[in-house]
């Protein structure tokens, strides 16, 4: 399947380049279409440099909720055509989206791991490296930025890549949008947003409600979210921005994974344990932040950011009652009550060095998380799926203190240099409050440090072309989830685990014609040592080990822009070879206590397809007809470290049509969308190293979505 998929991708790329070159040639002969647009600056590298002139892989995606008939529920809706990024549709809102970049983050069983995420500059990734994107508000969004490759290390721990969502500023005149979407599986979403300017203040406020019965049985979910961004012009170039964000997931049922036989028999089913224990999750989160910006003369600027938030999680797992007899068991109900916050301060200077333009930034950031974690039995007598006796009670704290510096120097007319350095300290502490004769004190601490340099050089052979090379180092600490249980089964957290450290390199080329077309291609390699992997899974408890060396290498290609006659395209394709480079031993059965199953050198890292990509072609504007088509392809995926099974590759087709019409002084946008048009059966994601062999999370069959948006 991978080879066939690769051939299809090659044909897409070839066809896209032929169409691209033909269109550009035709356009170059027409002066009326050859316009120069202002350069766009992004925040991904913290410098005021257009992404085209940066020796790094950066993608910027404009967010237009509902424009492709999508309801604006998941971040993955915006990432079509972005190379390197794989956002898997789990159809499981109890576990959040599974997002990986160039193979980093694929082993995460819940949330986002190995990739740092930010919303309006506020981290959605905790200091230990665990993050989530369910609070991202697409109704309020202006754009999404994706940074891949070596320069991701400038964001510190767990930065295999960086994804940032930015809310739009208030507009003048004011705009108010009301949207309603409904479709298959009793899925509904209602949203309202308003943005405008009142004197020295601009505002952008959005709220939404989402609910679904889910494609699979026992997968109902409900989510409410709100986002407010307020900007204040304080005069003399000073600016204060306040951001408030809230998300509530009152209930999200967890259908759990399926075995291969169950997946092939009936992908919509849930397993009996999900019903017996009523597996589910609820989340309540609220956070706020302030960003202050002030010029210091003509060439300098100060930026201060502070944020604080709270997050409560309750989750009922399907841990068997028999497994909870173990005196060291943490039970089958997880209750987390936490607070987090941090500050970031940076100084930016723009000037000259040796008569050439220079820009640098220096700063530091401090982030902290304080989490009270409790575990309970998931039974009382014969009643299952309820909160029983206390089995775990601890206070987990983690903080990081980082200093960073970056410098961009246009050293010559055709050459520019970007250098960066970051020093990170991450400290974990755990205070055990549940101590008995058979469950000793599990308190402990660990401290990790790393210094990560990165550098890139870019050559400009012409106004349309850029060629660059970059190299850097990165690191990734274990999360509290991975530290939770020692590999030898003893008491205490696994503070013997070491952070994974990597060497990252990239060689790339960028082409831009009249700023209406763009092509980007890159080859990359990331060599890691002390890679973290599951050593055993006993009674629902995963233990981890450092396994030696691993490698993620490959190529990616992106084409995007106008094709003429109103047509636009976005294409992103990626090839990744993700393998373990050294052999190691692991456990594959739930009763295993000593690793005894070999994993060979050269085995594929589970959860990472060798080939994946997406393409969107669309035509139309705000008024009149608008239509588009999307193709998404993902190659085969191994499900565990020993490569005992694979989820088959797939290719999905989607299509949408919309119509915009004036209604008095307002605009009404109507849309209809069909996903999985050919009704393919596929695994939307896999649960890596699932101890019961339930690796497969089926994706939905053919489905529709209808939408209406009124813009006042």
C-alpha cells in the first residue's frame, strides 16, 4: 500500500507542478495579473522577518470558519495541504486530537505529545511536554502557523514542531457572525462571534456549542467553548492585549480501541468493557493572559506576557477489577485538579551590523504546573463505572526556566544568517499523600537541563528563489504520565528516565512567483538518543524505558496559490522513514514483568506512516457559488514496537459546495459537504502499544454536513 500510495503522490506532485508551471507561464505574459503583495510576517520565530526569508520550514494558514463547509470543531480542519503535519481523526473526543509532525508525537495515547502548541502566544503545552488543542477557538481565529524542523527547538522541551493559533484583531466596521451546522451522527454545532473597534479598544469574542452522537457506539460528546481577545491602544506605540479562553467538556464517552478482527467485522462497535464501566471523560478549563508591548526608542521593543489557568479532568477507565487488587494499583478513575501559569519577557532590537540589517531578540520564560492527582477504584461492590475507594493521592509539580536568544543578520545581498540558543531547566517533584503498609511513599523529584543551539543559512539566487540549510539540537523530557510507574514494578515514580535528545538537520528550497504561487521542498533528518518507549503494560499501567537511538528522516513538498480563473490549490505531501536504530527488549503481554521480546534495529516506529499528504482545490469567493474538493492519503501504520500488525493505508475524497448571497446589508452563506465520498473503511488512528491488542480507532464512513452562516 505504501508503494502504491507513494506512486499516487508522485503523480499528484508531477501533475501539480506541470499545472503550476503552465499557469505561471501564462500569467507572466499578462501584466494585469502580475501584482506584488506586501510580505507577511509571522510570529513563529519571534522576529519580524517574512517566512519566505527564513531558513526554516514555516506554513501560515488563513482560517475562514465554514468556508469549506466544515463546522470549525477540530484544528485538523485547517491543516489541509500543510506538509509534515499529520492530524488523525480519532472520532474520540475523550482523547483529543492526535497530532504529529515529521513523526514526532505519534506515540501519544491522548492529547498532543512531542509537539508544542500555543494559542495567542499562551502555551497549550504544559512544562512536562503534554498538551492539548481542544480549547482552540476557530471562530475567533485569524491564522494558524506551523513551524517544522530544527528551529522548533527554540521553544524548548518537547518541540518536534510548533503549532500556533492566532485570534484576529477587532475590525472596523464591526462584524458579527452567526453559524449553525448539522450533519451525520446527530452532529450539531452553533457558534457566534463578534469583532470590532470601540475607541482605543478592539475586541474579538466567540462562543460555540458542539454535540455529537459519534460515528461509533458509545462515543457521544458535548463541548462548549468561549474565547475573548481585547486589545488596548495605550498611546505612544504601547499596546495591551488580554486573552480569556474557556472550554467545557461535560461528557465525552470513550468507545475504546478495537482489535483487528473487531475493526474488520464492525468498525462502528464499541467493546463490552466500554459499556460495563461507562468509560468517559469530562474536562473543565479556563485560562487568561496579558501581553504588553512597548517600543523602547526607534529600534527596540519590549514584550511581556503572563498567563494563568486551571484545568480539571475526571476520567473513568476500563481497568479490570482483578487488576485493582494489586496494592500498588492506582485504580480505574482518574481525578486531576490543576493550576498552571507562566511569564515570558523578551527584548527585540533592530539595527545594523557592518552596514547590513540585523535583528535580534533575547528573553526568558518561566512556566509552572501544580496538579493534584487522585485515583479511585472504578467499582463499588458489583457496581462498575463508579467512583470507589481512594487508591492514589499525590501532588505533582513541574516547572521550567528557560533563557533564549535569536539573531537574524542579512550578511550580504544574497545571504542571510539565523542563529539561536536556548537553555532549559525542567524540574519535576511529586509528593505522595497515599502511604500504607503495602503502598510505600512514592515521593521523589528529578531535574533535567539542556542547551539547544540552532543555526540556519539562506541563499537568495533571485527574488523568486531561496535555498537554505539549518541544523540544531532538541530535547524532550518524560511527561508525568510517562514517569508515573517504574519499569521494575516497584514503588515510586520513574525518575530514572532520561530526556530524549536529538540532532536535527534540514535542507530546503522555496520558490515564489509574483507572490501568488508558492513551492517549498525540504529534506530532513532527526537522530534521537534515549528515545522513550513502552517497556510493559500491566493492569492498565504503562511503564517506559530509554531505548537508545532512533531516526526520522524524509522529504516533504508543498504547493499553494492561485491557479488562475479563480482556482486555488493547497498541496502538502510527506515521506518519513521513522525507525529504531538500536535493538531493545520489551513486553508484549499483560502478565510480563521482565522485558523478554526483542525489537530489532530497523523496526518502524509505531504510529508513523511512511507516506501521507493532502490536497485541496477550490474556486469561488464570498458571494455566488463556491466549491472545492479534497483528497487525503495516509500510508500503512505499524501498531506497536515489534511491528506485529499494521493499520492499512487509505485515501479519502471529500467535496463541498457553497453559495453566498446578500440579505439586505448582511450576507448569508450556505454550504453542503460530503466526507469520505467513496465510503472507504479505514482506521483514523491507532493506539500505539495498546496492551490488549485494541490498536484500531475506526474513522467515519461517508457523512454529510450542512451549514448556514449569517454575517451581519
